[in-house]
C-alpha cells in the first residue's frame, strides 16, 4: 500500500466540509463506541479542559509521567501541519502507517454501519483505539471546546480532570461570562470526580539589573468561582496546602521557581505563562500518585518540566534577528504573552500575525500594540482566517506601519530583505499559521542561497510559455481572490500598444514619482535582470520576495490544477507585491496587449493609454491593423479616460469607436502641437508641446510623441496637484529608459535601440538620418525568428552602408545559417558573426570619425551589448 497516497485521501475526507459541519454533541460518538465495544472503558483517562494552556499542561504532565516510567498517550488539538500531531505516545506522534491503518478501518466501519462522525469525533475515536492497542498506562485527553457536549466527554470514570486557565473564548458555545465558561468546562466531569485547577495570576514584577523576579498569586475571584461550581456539581476540588505565592526567576535560557517544597524547578522557556501550566501538571501528577498508589518522584517532576518541549509557545526560532513564535489566539493568551514581554524586557517588536475571524482580535491587538513597531499581516489562504486586507485595515488604526504579506513565506522573505539583526520578531495570533511561519523563517534565514534560489525561480518561470491564446483571466480571477483581489485595490494606469509602451510607461512613472507618489512600474520584457519587470520607485523587486511570491502563487495554482503562462504568473506577482508595499500608483504595461491580456484583470484603472498600433504578434492578435487595434482596445473601460497615440487612421477609428461605446473620455495626441527647437545638441531632446517646453534624455523624434502622450496622461492624474507643470517637466527630464535610442559610446559613436518590428526600425532610421545626415551608418543586427525580420532587414538595407549580423543566445533567435541566407538577398556590405563582440569588431573596421554604429533588431541583444561596453 502507498501510505502517502492513502494518507492524502484520508486527510482530504477528514478535512471535507461534510465532516466539519456538525454542532458539538456526544450522541454520534457514543453510538460508534458502543458498536466498537466501548474501548474507552479500558483506558486510564485524564481530562484536560480550559481556555488556555491545555496543550502545554497535557504535554508537561505526560513528560513527568514518562520520566517516572509510565507509557503515556496524549490526544491534543489542534494539529498544525499533519493529522498525526493529534495523537502521541511518549511524546512521539502516531506513525503514518498506523494512522492510515486505523483510519481506514474506522472509515469502513462507519460506512458499513451507517454511522456518521465529525472530524474531531473521528480523531477522538481513532486515538482511543490506538491507546488501547498500545496498552498505555495513562491516556491524557485534551478537550476541544470543553464541556458536556465535547467529543472527549466519553469516559464514565476518568481518573482526574485538570482545569487550566479560563477566559472568554468560544462564547457562542460556552457562555458570555467566565462563570458560565467554567461551568461549561466542568460539565465534562462526573459526580465525585477529582478536579485540579490553576488560578494563578501575575501579582508583581521586580527588575534588579539583569535579574527579573516574578510573583504569581491566587486569583481569589476565579478560585471562588471554581470552588463554588465544583461544590454545585459534586466534584472534589484538590488544593495543595502551603504558600499560595510562586516566585519565578527569569534567566537567559529560561525560568526557574520553587513550588511546595520542590526547589529550582526549571522550564526551558522564557514564557511566564508556562509556570501556571507547570503547576497544574505537577498538581495533577501528585493527585494521580494518590489515586493510583504510586510514589511521587521529585526528580521525575524536575526532569519532566525541564525536558518539556512544545512548539509555538513562545518558541525561540532564531537569535539574529531574534524570532519567537507563540500561538496566542485569544485575549487571555495575549495578555499572558504581554507578561512575558515585560519579564524579558521585549519592546519595539515586528509582529507577524494572522487571526481567525471568530476570535476577539480587537482586544488582542489593543493589548499587543504598545509593544509593536510594525505589523506584518498574513492569512495563509485559510478559510476561517481574517483576510489580510481586512486585518491590515483593522491594524492601521494603531498608526503603525502595516505590511500585507498574505502568507508566511512571503512574510519571511520580506523580513530577510528588511530586518536588522538586532530586531525582535514575534509571530502570534493563531496556531494554524505558526508552523508555516517557522519553516519559512528557517528557509529564508538559515543557509538560504538567495542567488541560487532566484536563479531557480527565474528558470522555472522562463521555462513556462510566455504568452498563450488560452483565456487565462478566469483562472487568474480565482487565484487573485485568494489574495483579496489586490489588483482592485491599486491605482493603475493601464498602457497598451505595439510600440512605445515601455518608454511612455517609464515617463509616466517618472512623473508620478516626482509628484511624490510611491510608484510601481510593471513592464516587459526584461533586458538583463528578470526583476526589471517589477519596479517600485525605480528599484527592482527584491530577489527573495520575487522567489517567495511566485512560489506562493505556483503552489496555490497547483492545488487548483491550473497551469498559467509565464506572463500571467508574473502579472499576479506584481499585483501582490505592489499591494504588499503600499504602492500609491502603478503603471501597468500590457503583454501582447488588450482584451485577453493577463493585465486586463484590472476592472477600473485611473486611465488607459494606447500607443502606436502596428502589425506585430499577428498569430495572437489578428492579421490586420483593425483586428490588432480591436484587441488593444479591450483595455478601454467604461467612463475611464483614454489617451491615444496618433496611430494611422484605420487604427484610430477602431479605438475611438470603442471609447465612444464605453463612454470613455478620449484624447488623441496631435503631432502638430509638437514643435522641435534648435537646442538638441549632444544627446538632449528638447521640444515644445502645446507651447510648453520639455526636455528628455531619450533621443529620437518618436520619443517626443511618446512624451506628449505621457504629458496628457499626467494632466489627468495630477489634475489637483500644485506645481503640476513643473513636476511634469522635471519628471520627463529625469526619465531614463535603457535600450531605446540610447547612446552608449561617444567615441566611437554607438547607439543601441531594441526596436524589434518594422515600425520601430523605421523610427530609428528616421531619427538617426535626421540627426546624423552626413554620417556613414553601420548597423549591427540580430532578430528573433517569430518577428518580421525580413522586412526589418530590408528597411535597414535601404539606408545602411554596411550590416553585420549575429545570432542571439535565445532559442527563438535566427541562427547563423538563417542570417547568412537572409543577407544573400541584399546587395550590401556585411558579414554574419558568431556573436555580438565579433559583429562589433567587424563594424569597427568600417568606422571612421564620420560614422555611427547602430545595434538594433531585438531587445534581447541588450545584455550582450551592455557587456561589450562595460555597462
């Protein structure tokens, strides 16, 4: 039998909605146990109930009994990662094989007998069967909600009930006061049963130099309530005699205390609240010794408490930065966690947090906030969890920085990029996300090779089809809904078109940044570094964050059985990143553009921009200018203003008709409003648009038209901003965009332009002919085979004095043989080289002081060319 596969099937059944939709009650489980012959009657059971500390107390009591030589089973909840965590014997989880064997038996038994069990009831029965089979000396059962209707309320003669700390939680089931909750919890007991309780609270805290002494004392109100309820129910409350106050000394590695004659009891934790759980476990052990007639052993107590280990209870994970994980998930837990902060002088923490929506998180965070300097919100896509955006909105009331990380992995990656080694990071809010955060912190902070992991991520992404005709938007919609639809919360400027998209996006982003907005810029393709696609205020997305975000998206799509293309995945990653980093504006460039483009998941941008329309990507968009324009027009949204590049009339007619249909205000840039001036010396590009003067670092006549489109867009976006004109002028002047009419060397004079379709090539040729009319033109070219390379080569050949070609290091590139065959069709001086460096050397042999060398034909040549010139 394949146990992993069978375990996966069983886990899916147990986590199904059908097995988690029952109200609490014992009727179902009692029928099954009766049919099985009541195996629970043969167990020596100890019940542990309460609001907080049940798991810790259960594990500590088991550890003490283990050290006294007893075989002890523990049934505890909730599980964090795997169902096997529910059931332990001598602190070892049930094996996968045993779990599958017993679960399959129980499922078949219930199916054939017509029995129905909830998830928690099923696991409770399974634990009973396992503990009986393994002949455990004691079996400790941690109650779920606790009380008469709890699934663990199946023992007619439990040896003992342990009542841990009680507070307001599950009030819809148990009651809206502490008295009602205590009464409900003790409803699990039978008349005459013994009860051990803890009612200690922090009474004072004394700090002397490095020494911290903590005093716990009895809470008279709780003590009186427990005594009263035990009396009413006919229960025997067991109270140790002696001093009611416990003195705790907190040290570097943990805490120690004296208790009723036992000296220097040690706990390997700095969590002060564990002292109450330890006292509860010690008292329970002493009562069991009296009930069962074995001798109490002080050394067993000391070894049991000092060897006690429990995840997610103020668990130290890292030292630099200092990282603790605590599963505190209700106001009482959090209040006790704050005591631990006080004892250990912890403040100014970075709090990573997620919370279940049915918890009283208002009180929890109000209690924690005085100790917090930054919040990082996650939800792990758990159905019951308060979603990241809702949690962030709540936490923003405290006027502290709030980061929306969505998952534990993204949170850990963010911290690996931003946390200082002296920071204190604490996770708290729910146990259900603690294991993910622990593993993610270890992943990103311990032996994590950022460059290697980033390379693997890029390889994984680039291995996918870049774009496909498959309609990916519905699948994207489902995936993005799991992140709270970040795309709907961003202020987006949506840009499509055949040529000029990248340049105009860069210009708009530069203007918005100059206006003081935190500005995202999403473009494609990348030139040298994959992360260039996602920028924030000019900086590339951090490598660890790109790795984490894309991994999270991939994991979620795999669970749903999706297989989205590369561009869809990186688009979603951009939305997640910009939301996480609170980008105020996002300039979003389409991929192949338009109706079915992954970026068109955006419902309501601030404005749309459609640049020059030409024949490109015809296999996807259409075979005519009109068809391509119609595809690009798919980004035009109802009542959203659209700015249009002055494309040819056939394209503009389609675009204007769509704008009219969508009632979208439409602005078409008029080239007669652009006036060139005689100040264009060197590489300066100065012009007037509508009688206002602007300067660019980007050369070329076409860049003036692009800039005019950006100006019209900025006029809309900055409508209410003071000094609008000055901001636009400065933003354009500061704009840099690599690989577009870029002079990369003055001596020799060398230009680089990534033009990769006939319209681009025509623009490059026209601009250089106009600026350097008397110069000899030496072209160095490379092409992709899925582009109109023959037409591009022909356009260049009409104006070039020589052409030197080379194949790119790209599977889509024209090969050396194909380039050679292409060149044979033209009577022009040139050669085909093996690579960019060799092609450039051929060009230099033709060069003189009245020459210009132009690299063009593909954006994918940029990295090779930059390396040639040490850039």
